[in-house]
C-alpha cells in the first residue's frame, strides 16, 4: 500500500459515517479537516477530497448492499476517487456490461483501490463504482508531466472489454449532477485550497524567521498581507458553510463566491510569497517550492470566469449580500 493511501486510510477514521446526515457543525468539521490536510500536503488533500466525494456519493445514491460494501471498503483501508473527465476521442462507455474507453485527469491512478466513474446512459450519466483490483484497466503515466501536484498521480486510465457487475451501478442515470450536491461539492476543494494558502503563509514565516529577516519592515508587511489573504480565503469558505443551511437561495452562489475568493487570494499569495523569499523558493529542495507549484496547479479548477459571473448575477439580484 502506498504512503498516500495509508494516509487517506488514517484520515478516514476522522470522517465518521459518510451516510450520516450533515448539519452545520458537521459540515464545518469536515471542511476544517480538509483545510488542515491541504495546509500540510496539497496532493494528499486533492486525493482525500476525492475520497470524501466518492464516499458521500455512494452513501447518498447507493442501495443498502452498496452502502454496506462502502463500509467494508473504508474499514479495510480502501481509497476512493471520482473520475469524471472522459478521454478526448475515446471516452469511457458501457456496452452491455463491458467497459471500453478511458478517463483523463484520473487523480490517484495506481493509488486508489476503487474509482467512481461516469458513463453516458439513457437519462443521463450513470455512476459505476469500480474495484480497480477486479475490473481490468491500464494506466498511461506519460500524460502527467506538470510542474505542480505531481504526487497526485493524475493519469489517463483505459479499459478494454472490462466486465462489470450489476452491483457496480450506483444510483440512477443523472444522479451525479443533481444539485445542490454537484456544484455545492466544490466547497470541499475550496477548503483544501484555502488550507494550501495557509501552508504558504506558514512556509514564508518559517523561512523569514530562520533567515533572520522577519523583522525587516518590508517583510513584515508581506507577512501581514499573506495573513490577510489566508484569512480572506478561510473566511469565504466559512461564510459559504454557514450560508448552506441558513439560506437555500444563496447556497450555490455562496459556494461560487468562495471558489472565486480562494482563487483570487491564492494567486496573490503565490506572488507575495515569491517576493518575500526570492530565488530560494525556486529551488526544488526548498520547502516552499512544492507548496507554491502545487497550489498554482490546484487553483486551476475549470470555469473561474463562470464562477465570477454567477456571483455577480447573485449580487445584482440581491441573493448575495455582505453582512458582518
């Protein structure tokens, strides 16, 4: 078992039952756990967030036998993920009970024990929970040649004449994109990213203190700015979590606002951190090097402009307002 999978299994012990109802305190507890993991290790945070996502989906849409199967997987140290992006030109498809085609951006390939994948079906996308030790597949590791998040092992995965069983089908076609869970789930990765921003603040502080430069007024100003950016990102996630149960109409716009706020704070935090540390942060063996490149990569979630447009529309309609 890989080191990352072992760490996911350990963190799973802090989750509780993914089928338990989520109230406001439980949601904030989950987001704080994701934040803490992202602050320490963004690739692990990416994989753990996908693990949480997959477990919650199976708990939400699976039948009693499938939920019992999920409990066994988690108890035995399994690691799950959601692979939704189809391989261009050869997307994953189901012919009877045989899988063909592939998934791109499959994070955790070679690490996960189970993958929740989507295939086109009459009525919408169908979810399948695949035991990766049972359902034959191949991993193309030549794809993931990137400057950040390398340890997330995000590869291309292909299947060819790979049989599934009826019990692998989770829920009904179209369940995967049901709201508010589909768009609202982005709050989980926003919490991980916000933790990554806090991790950069920690790294800059440690560097400046160690090198005896923290008292320099310019550096003190940079630390103050970094603190403000990290607090803004964390605050946006906290606000969205509180809004989730307080105002159904503002629920999804508030998640979009959190995504947009974390995105903006993260980009500026990277720039300020590089100004503060200088060329040292560009050396591979410097602790900040991976934190900066990992965050830069992870912030590039799809559709940032669309999220800002959703926020702007909600503000114009009066759905989103600022309060203290």
